C-alpha cells in the first residue's frame, strides 16, 4: 500500500471520526470549564468572532476545489497560461487586497464613530460575499466574492482595538489569546460544517413529491445564514467599547501613520507591525497551495481537508486557553513571541518532508502553537506603545502591512508550487519567519514583566 492511499484510507476510517469527536468534546469541556474566567464584554465579542469565523472557514478550504472545478487545467490570460496553483493564489490574494485597502479606513472609522457600527457593517458585507460565492458559476464571480468579503474583513484591527479598549495592559495578551481561541474554534469547526453543507446540498429538502436541492450553492447559503444570525446577536448584545473621546488634533492621519511605519522602522510600533506582517504573510501565504499539496502527496480531498483545519484549530484553542496566559506570566510577551516564531518556522520547514501521517501531524502541530504564542503577544505589545487615540488606526495598519505580505506570499507560493517544487513555498516561508526574530530583540522593556518569584 502506498503512503498516499494509506493516508487517504486512514482519514476516511471510522476511527478518525471517533477521534475527532473526542477532540471536539474535549474542546467544549475545556472551554466550559474556563468560561467563568472570561469578562462578560469579551465573552460577547468572542461569540461574535466565533460565528463569523465558522462562516469564513466553511468557504476557505473549499475555495481551491471550486477553482479547480471552474478553472479546469488553468486559463490563458494575456498570452500566459495560469495554472490552478497560481489561480488559487490570485483569488486568495483578492481578499487580502480588499482587506489591505479597507483596514486603515475601518480603524479610523472605529476611532471616530465607534467599534460596534464598524463590525456590524463588516458582517453584512460578509453575508453578501457568501451568497455570491455560493452561486458563482465562473472564476470571476469567485474573485468578486473574495473582494467583497475582504472589504468587510478589514475589521480585524477593530476587534483587536475593542479588546484593548476594555482590558488593562497586563491582561491584553491573555484576552487577545482568548479572542483568538474563539476564532480558532471557528477554524476547527467551520470546515466540518462546510463539509456537512456540501453533503446537505445533495439532499432533497422537501418531503413528498416536490424536490428542492441547494446543490453546490449550499456552503455559501449556510454561511450567509450563520452570518445573519451573527449580525442579530451582535446587534442585541455587543455594546460599544470606545467611551473616551479624543480631540482630532490628538490623532494621526492614516497617511502620516503609514509613512511613519516605513520611514521610522526602528521605532517599537514599526518593528512590531513588521514582525506581524512578515510572519503572518509567510504563514498564511501557504494556505492556497496547502490543499493542493495534501491532495497530491496524501490524496486528501474536499471531503477530508476539513480534518486538517479542525486539527490545527483544536490545537490553537488548547494553546490559547491553557498555555498562553501562563507562559505570558512566566516569560513576558516579547520572549514568548520569539519562541513562537521558532516553532512556526520549524513547522513550515518540516511539513513538506513528512514521510507519513504521524510525522505530518507533529509538523502541523507546531503551526498553531507558533501562531498562538506569537500574534497575540505582538498585538498586545503594539497596544502598549501607541497613543490610545490611534489604537484603531494602528491596529488597522498592522492588518494592512500583513495584507501586503499576504498578497505577495500566495502569488509566490502558487508560482513556486507550479514551477519550482511543492515544498519550496513552505521552505521559503520558514526562512522569512525566522528572519523576523531579529526585529523583536530589545522589545522586552515594553513587555509584561514576570512576578519576582517567577523571575527568580
């Protein structure tokens, strides 16, 4: 039996489904036990972020398969042949381009008018995008759905600013980790719901002689329905977090702040933004080719790809809930973020070398551990070193700079996957992640300091 057929058979076995069910039960148990530690305001935001992420991750793992179905062997454009890997990268980058352009505007909008209206508008845009995705019959409509969703997805910085508004500096990394845990629970469960929606699309929804089937539109329709529920929930329970009014003269203009990050790259805020941007771009840039890599090497299909995302999301939740707070108390945000970068780079580098499912599982496990220890700490540090009047703006800029790298990285990953070798996108991503460690040196003075007994 070949490695590929063995892995495919393993993923389709009832044992795997039982293990995944146990993982899901463990996640619910851990979260239920820890709920009493979460501030009520954060709980509402976590629920909103969770539902939004379930809808997003219903769609994202299916996107490369939709591209392959609609694009066939690729398309010819301006005399060039674009393969499926490059097309997947282009469509993934469409989301990031829209997010890149919208993030600073959402950040400044939320600084001026409030976090709550910004989030409600963004959720509405996401619902429209899911419907466009569901009924897309061409690559251009897939492209359009990602643009609309990206325009609404520029509010990640707004959500982070919401947490910073309602949290003391020493607790921000922990609470950002909780928020990440909620979104990663959505990452874990979203693909499974998406796979269920694929099956549901083939079912007759009407009893009797009548017949109504959602077909391939089912994932988009179900995601849009979840988005509608999230909007109603947020409208009723999500309260405005921005209570302090700042004079316009206290705020920096978006263009001024943007140029400041570029021209004063040695400042703490600029270095933190660059760390976040390069690392998250290198990591997420491999996503468009990851399903294609797993399909070619291990015969993973759209019916089983959700298991990998569930595995990654589950580890992310456990790391953020059980480990992040304790490690921040022990190491501080700056040191822990550097440790996370090392784990992330190791996971990316060793994943293409996996000879079997066990090795692959160990490599993949380092990815969510690395991101859990890196990104909440970097964002918490950024919230400490900036003016509170510019909190939404700088959180948006962080997402915008990350967006630039997430535009370039998928294009490189698709090109490298098609022409240089399937492992090249992952190897180069690991090198870039390791390079960001030097930017974090010397930031320990801004980090949460361990208690004296722990430091000793």
